[in-house]
C-alpha cells in the first residue's frame, strides 16, 4: 500500500488519486442560464443522488485547477438557482466531452456540442433532447468547500420534475441495458454500465443472514470458492438442518451419473449431477471429493441456489 497524507503532496496529485480511485462516477450533464440568458452546458462527475423525499441531487462545479476561478455553471446557479441535470448515455458521450471544453462565457455549448436544447416545463434552462433521463432542478444550497485551485463547490438541488424516456423502462423499473449509461474514471477513461458489466447482487432488505462467521472453517479455507461466494453463503437466513442434508444425500444416491462426465456437467451448470458424481464416485479420496463438492457449490451459487449450496457444503464439512 502507498500511504499518502494530502497535506504532503501537490493538489494535482491528490486530484489524480480521487479521479482514479473514486470510480466509476456518474456524470451530471448540467444546463444553466446566465443572468443575461446565455445558455451553458457542462458535465460534472462529482455527482450523485441524496434522498427521495424530497428528491435531491448534488454535483460539484469545482474551481478550476489552474487558477482557482469559478466556472460558468457556478455563477449561473448563484444568479438563477435553476438547472437541468441530465444523465449521459453511451450514444452521446463524445458530444458531452466536447461540451466540457473551456469555451468563453459568451459561447453556447449546445451549439458547440451539437446537442439539442428543448424547453423545460418548470425551470428556465433548457433540457438536452438526446438524454434519456432529465431532471429539472431548483438549487437549494451552494456550499463552498475551499477557495484555492481544484476546491469544490457543492450544488445541492431539488428535483422538481423528471423526464424519462418511455423506451428505457422494463415495467416500472429502468433497464440498465436500455439506458446504457456511461461513468467517469481517471485520466481519459470512461466505463459503460451495460452489457456484461452489469450484474445483480440481491439486497438483504429485511432478511437477516447468518453471516460469514457461521461458515465452517474448512469452507473458508477453500481454494475454489471466492470471497464473493463466501459472502453469498453468509446471506442465508437459516442453515439447513441435518435431516435436510441427509435427505439430499439419499436423493443424490439415486441419480445415475457417468464418472467420466464431470466436466460435461460443469459446462452445462448441472450442479446436482456434479455433486452426485462427487459423493458417489470419489470414495476415500477426500481431496478429490472436497474439490468436486466445492465446484458444484460454486455453480449452484452462480445459479442462485443458496439452499442447495449450503447442503452441499455441510456434506463437504462432514467429509473433511
């Protein structure tokens, strides 16, 4: 590990650590109007949502790194206290990058980026037609976090109206594949929040998992199961009883398996046959038995069959 105290290094070095380590960051594409009615459009990646009642978002129109001056978005927000915050989909990311250019205050970034302004319903600044998720906002507070180069200003805004493209919904939920958002990384890097980058982790909600500490030690020492697998195992509410494990053993003894087809069962994610083969054919070879059981558990966890995985592991623990 590198151990770094910000006070001991240059600001630009601290900035690079934040940009590279606090990732991925959603991008707020913010449109504002100056006191004279000049349109401004700029992206900010120090941004997130902070409550739903009322709906609040916040982003940081920070001071410029080179001279500590404030950006046009900051001045516009103080003057009008209104903005529209748009999310950035992959199809528009290059235009959004162009909008981040430090144009003169008199220049309209809508014109320069080629993004399309459309009228808002409640606030003065226009919305960006290309964005699939738009939020009309009223600024509630601007918090100044410093007065030097790269110091943050935190704009806290209440969402007064959402505009969401109908085509990105799956029922009442927004489909991450359809909205296809991008996020900011360090340097010139972005990431795309769709395709294989998107995965699911079940939220505990009101469920109280048994916890990592209840997993048998022999399982914690597994070379096959990952830390994420162990986290899944700790999420079960009730560890299967001994009679449930014995019932599974009896069921597995009745399953016909081919000793030569373990890899075939693995490739087809047939974790029940994998376990049946393990306990029916490994005999006294405890290492081989343990490995095959753990491989079946890993597949069961990938298939979200937590109860089966635990039963298999309890068989594994009994044979260790």
